């Protein structure tokens, strides 16, 4: 972040480790990365099914400085309930949902290509000065991690109950690196 000097990759790894700790021994959490190395998106999608039952891809976003708040991206119908729970949980922690895109159905390689339920979350906008300071705060990231872990626990226990009507399926080919808007 230009505001705090925090790097997205460091905040992301910290957030993922916090989620893993929050889930404790109740889930076998497998990390795509444990250190500062890039894992190709197609490799992540391919590994996902072999690694577990659900994929949660954690990020911090950047955009116009007026945009802030958590966002949850999903594509598959079987990911809808988890996406709803993720967005609700993060929005409850975030002091200002205003300006956020909220929950978005978008065909990305990490929301379309894995063969398991998958969501991509943007915890907040590092390009928004106030939110960048918030995201740099360890206590805030801990509260967000707890919200993400709670969403995973509740989804595992209750399935899609209480998350609203499922969207219709959309049949589309797997996403490719050459697709627009990825």
C-alpha cells in the first residue's frame, strides 16, 4: 500500500495463516503457499481439488481511492452459499461497506476452473487510505480471519440453508489466461 507501505502479498499470507489458525484442528487446512513465492493461477486451480473440499483464495484489492470494503467473487452454483456467508461475515467486521461491490458472480480462473466450491475474497482496498490503515492493523485482520473461518464452519455444517435462492447455473468453458478482465 502506498499509504502504509504494507505489501499485498505479505498481508495476504498473514491473513491466510490467521484463517488457518482460526480453523484450528476442525479442518485440514492446506495452503497454496507458505512463503513469498508466486503460484500460477492455473496451477492453483489444478491443485485445489487434490488439496481439499473447498478453495478460498484470499486477496487485498486496489482500485479508485473512493472504493472500499470487502468483496467476494464466485461463479459456480455450489459456491454461492459459501460466498454469501463470506460476504456477510466480512461486511459485519468492515466499518464501511459503502463503495464495495459486495458479492460478485464473476468468471475468473480461481472461481470457475477448480472442480470444488471456490470463492475469491478481497478483504479490503489498499488503495483507499482509511482502509489501507485498517488492513495493516493485525487486530482487524484477525477479526476478518475469524469471520472467514466462521463462514467456512457454518457452510460445512449447514450447507446452503439460509443463504437465499441459488443462482441459475451458467455453462461456460474454463477460464484462460487470455480472457478479458482477469
